[in-house]
C-alpha cells in the first residue's frame, strides 16, 4: 500500500470573539502517511474514528501568554481534543490491534504515539455506538456523573436549577436530579432545547432568551442546588433565589467564554445564605470515580435509563462547523464527528 | 429612687455611603425610666454594660425594601446590636439578678424584656473583662473559631492568606492557622495593622494600600486557604494565586459594604482550580459549636494563648464615633463601648 493523505485539523489563527469558519481552524491534507510501513519505534499507530468538539476548546484558542489549565493551541499544528481511535498496529504490549482508545489526541486521521499512556482502553460490552464514548460516556458524562456524586448531596423534595440544560452535561444532570427525587428547573436558549429538557424530566423549563430567569426562579424556587454551566446573569439570579445552605456546582461559565465575563452583582449572597460553591475540574475526580463510572453508566445508557442525543457530523471537512456550533451553543445535544466507521 | 434618663441610640437617617457622625445615629435622652418600679409583667430588667459596634450593622442601615438577613433599622427607634448586660430585676426563673447576658439587644441603657430567650448567660469563670465577650469571645471570636473548625481543613506546611488581618476576626484566624502549622500571609490597611498581624504570628504581612497584593501572593504563594473579609481586588488576587483544590472561606466583603461591590474578574478560576468557596453565616454554626467554643476559648484567652486587642470607648456619647470607625475599618482591634463598669 502506498502513502495516503493524513488529514489534519490545524490551528490557523487566534479568534477575538467566536471562532470563524475557514479561518480559526483549517482542514489540511498535505501530510502523507504509509500506514503499513510508518516506523513505530516501539509505539502504536492509531486511526481516529470519532472526534469530540467540546466548548473547552475555545479556551485553548488563546495567546500563549494567557495559558491556563492546558497547553494552548500552536499556530500551524493540529489541534488537540477528545477522540476515539482504533489501534491499527502496536509494538507495545499494553495494547493490541483492534483495541479502541479514548482520550486527548491530535486531530488527524492517523496518529503515531510512543505508548497509550493517558488513554483509556474502551470495553464496549454493551455494543454502544463509539460516538457514545465522547458524549454521554465521555467528558460530558464524566462531568455530570462524577461531580454529582462528589458535590450534589441531593435530598428528595428539594429543588435543583440546571443551566445549559439541553446540553450533554445539563441533560444528564436533570436525569440524575430526577432520580434523586428533586424538583428540576431547567434553563436553555431555544424552544427545541426547552422541549428536550422536558423530555429528559425537567419539571419546569424556561427559554432564558424570552423569559426572565429571575422571575421563574422567584416563582418556582427557592433553589437548593444550582448546576452552573453559564455564569453571568443566570448565576446572579441563582444567588438571589438560593435557599440558606444551598450548594452551587460551578461546571462552566459559557456566557463569558467568547465575549468576556459579565460581572456578578450578587456574590455577597454566598455569605448571607451560607452557600457552598464548588468549582469543578472533572479530571481531578477521575482517580476516585472513573472505574465506578464505566462499571455503572454504560449499562444505564444501554438500558435507556439515561437518555442522550447526538448531532452527528461526518468527515474532517465538517469539524470546523461542528466545533463552531458547539462553541456557540448551537448544537442539539452532543456534537460528534464520525471520521471512520470502524 | 425617682425616674432617670434611659439613654438610647436612635437610628436617624439612611446613609448613602459611610454613616455620618451626628446624622446616621443619634444619642437621645428623652426617655425616662424608674428602674425600681418599672413593671416587668413576668419579664426581666437589664442594664447594658458593654456595646459591640460591628461592621454588619452597616447592612441594617438600609431601606426596608433592601432587607436581607435581619430586620433593618427603623428610623426613630433604637438600633439593635450585640451587647453584654447585667440582670437588675427578674420575674423569670431562668435568670437571676446579677447574671450577665450576651446577645442582640436594643442599644439603650436599660432594657425590659419578656424573657432571656435568644440571650446567653455568661459563665465568666476566668474573670475576663466583660468587653472580651463582645470581641474575642463574642461574634468575632465565634466567627473565626467556628468557621475554622467547619471549613478550613488545614494542613501543616500549607499556606493561608488572611485579609483584614488585624481585625478581631482576622487576627484570631492568623493564630488558628499558625497553631495548625501553616504559613500565613496577612493583608491589612495600615502600618500599625501590619505590625499587629506580625505580633500575632503572620509570616508575611502586607499593607494593601502601598503594596501589590497580587505581587506578594505571586512571590509567597500559591495559597491553599483564603480567609476573605473584604472581597474586591483581594479576592481576585486570591483566585489568581490559589492552588488546585484550594479552600476559600467567604466571611465578609467589607470592600463593598459602603461603596458598592467591585466586580470580580477571576471567578472562572474556581473552575480551573477546583476551588471550594464556603459562604459563612456564623449563627448557622452555633448549634454545632457554641458549647464547645465556650468550653475551650475562654481558657485560651485567659492563658494568653490567643492574643487580642481592643479599642475602648466609654459612654453612650461615644457610640457614634466607635461605630463609624468600625464601619470604616479605622479601629485598632475590636471596638468596644463601656456603658457601665458593672
């Protein structure tokens, strides 16, 4: 077999607001690879089958001087993100051809690595689609399920408020809250999303673009648990509507990722109401919960006890659009990009 | 004995920024009382001996429509605050003449109450000055000691950052952190306060008015525990300098009480660093810790193991100045007003 193109998604320029189509990242086919002969030097050769556009990737599209929790993207290099890949060749005892791996990978069709360190081998015993492993069973699922176990301390009859409620994290959280016997108020940014939040169990669902979050919380609250994916005005409204001793889980601050952070006016309420606010970095919870997650959640998904939805894109050419829509919150469910069927 | 004046501190007008001398509260002597004959109707007659000007009182000098955690002050009525009083007469089996009581009382020389409900009877077995019971053994002491027990989870060798470090809460916290083996960085607003923070044990003490908090924390941090009495720029600097998994105890936001709250720019760091932020309302901790506090802390104070300092005022005429200076953070230690020696 001769050399073929090794398609790559390269970081092309630092955006100022939202990423721009054809400008921020570009699909490049100039690199060649011979998958049969490329030297592995004791390592492994992977073929990417699914890519996972995620909102956090916007935080890596920044100048190196602003670097925070992960290395920022380098201009002209493949962007890094979550993916599922299959092992084509291995000179490493830890993995075998045909194994499926999940974790952070450079976004290109074929990847040579010295080892599988930092990647998980997927045991897909319920035969779920591989796309599940970057959504309800990937970062979004980890985030919802592990942080719920670590921080939520739910009590039946209490009230939870969930923002970005139709997203892959929010819709999972709604279901966890309902399983715990809570009343759930959900907030999302379109009628379609509001409808999905209700399908997965929200008792009250509001479109924050057309209704007053503050007004709904005043009527349906007070809230004992706030799952924050957005910060900004929703956080201010939640601080105002919180009960004494409420728990806030700070999972994301999407309202400010692209356009800067709106100042919070009601922070003083965390003192008046003795609120505990937990900032969430899911990777810090992996050691405690990752095994339990994979022992528990795939079966719940396979049995239909946890619902989820995906917006499926296909091919390297669609990554640009899938990632931009994810960053803008314009996706219905979890965006996934299928690069190869197997 | 004939009637005498029952001096009162009346709320006179709602301030816009800081309270104003002779305008916000006024000393009024128009009420008369005969302490031997005033009818008690089964209740008790108290004589105030110590008043406790406290920063939270600024939050009660607001329009009724802005009421938060306690009833706001009513124009023309005595303000309410913490005090120590002695029982002069009692028609109630729960207390006896000569007992000393501590708690929220209207600020007037003599107070008739239906019972001692909500007040603590002080067992001053170490013969400490009664002023101690509104400072290191009062609200400030409760706040520091109980919240430390509930939230701090200190580890020897870790670093704590304490703001308003020379105040009655902050200087107590410094000593608790040192007793736990921590390195302590302290921040205060004058050279005198910085010196006091060092006397009670701070390893590093900065004057935030002349030095960069951000710069000092960058050099001396990262910080694992932040005791926040001020919010504003100090909170932003602490968020930036926090270690992963840091604990923030939100005790006060004094920087905004009189002049409005400065917006926080770095709230996103609580996610990146998995910070837990605990809002503190000390009264919610009383059930759990109040008995243990009085069984433990008076001895520590009597033995000199916990240092504290008081700025002593005398007489109803000095309440105005003592409260204003407290609200402005211009007091050296805890302001106390002695109304009667016994």
